């Protein structure tokens, strides 16, 4: 599961940095507030999904027990 988080988070961070750099190069002020809200929302949903999957994939019993 940790590898999957990195596979998702690395491109997200790269897109966010690219968003800021491109807007600065063009001369526009990037919407930092909107970017921060989107990043916080994404992190919250990812955290919630990790917790949800950890609860459902707890110790499993076999039919023979």
C-alpha cells in the first residue's frame, strides 16, 4: 500500500509545482488558496481510504478454524 501512495503522490506534487512555475512564468498569480484546498482535500480522501481499507482487511479467518 505504501508504494501505491508514492505512485500517486509523486505526480500530484510534480503537477502542483508545475502549476506554480507555469503561472509564474506567464506572469499570472497562481491561485494558492485553491491549490492548497485541492491538495488538502486529496490528502484527506487518501488518508480516509487508507484507514478504511486497513479496517476491512483485518485478520481473516479461514473456513477450517
